[in-house]
C-alpha cells in the first residue's frame, strides 16, 4: 500500500510475454489488495473532497492512489479518473465492485500496451495466460467480505452547528460531544441519547436510530 501522491516512476517496459504477464500479475495483486484486505484504508483515502483520484496497481505488487500525471500523451494507459467522487453516493460494496470492473479493463489495456509489438502468437499466448487468472472483479466477489465504515462528516461551520439538533432531545451540536448519524432518517443524535459510545460505533456498519428501528419492526 502506498500513500496518496504522484504516481511513482514506471520501471523499464517489459517486452516478452513472460515479463508482461509478471507485470500484469503484480499490478493485479496490488489492486486486489486495495479492494479486499485493504478495503477500509482504501475507502478512507478516497476522500470526495480531494481532486480526481486514480487507483494504480504497481509492478512491485502494491497499490497507489494519486492524480494522473499531467502529460499530453501518458507513458501508460491511465486508470479511471475520479473514483473518489462516487464514494459516498453508493453502497460501499457496489462502489468497490464497480472499481474492480474498471480496474480489469485498465490492467488489460496496460498489458496490451506493452504487448503491442508482440506477434500474433505472442499476443494470443499473453491473453491465454491472463485469462487463466480470475479477474479483479471475480477476486473481489470471492474474497471474504471486509467491513468498510462509511464516512459521515459532522457539521463544521458555526452556523450549521447551531442549526444541527439532536433527533432525540433537540439539543444543539457541540464539538466536544460524540454524535452518531442515522443512515435511515439522516438525522444526528447525541451518543448518550441513543446509548451508543464511540467504541460501540466502531463496529456499526449502518446505524439505525431507535425511532427507525421501531418503525421497521412494526412494518415486519
């Protein structure tokens, strides 16, 4: 895993079928880690408030988030741009799955960019080797689910803070109090009003306030 920043420089381009396939496998391994075992860290780094971000798989088997290089003609095909902007508008699992599909197409484009000078038999063999591996999307779907905690921002502007009231007691928002956001009615609550501590909130994937939980039980 790498931090956000400019993409690291690419090593010399692989030229043989075997070297291109090894490069493909390493890049694939990196992005699979980002979308599975490192999914929570990846989710948190994809802040929609940042500029356009791309997910790169690197030849050393790691992954990297960064803005694309400012070149008229890039050294390599670029991944899908702006993946961070869609993060909070989708369910995390659907967002990760969509990135997996886009990443599959990027990995193929990089491999066949390197393989452009291979002959027919070489390109056919390269595709056969790649096709024997599960796609990133398949690897994501087959991996054990990783809990990703959606990010809900507390109000920060003074005027907005004064207008934000607890959905239970009607009290105002203050920075030194723990609040939790209901994903159903989209209201904020004092943790003390709904018996949720910061420690307990860490294990909650989608929070339902007591009122929303009661409504659901009545419908059922």
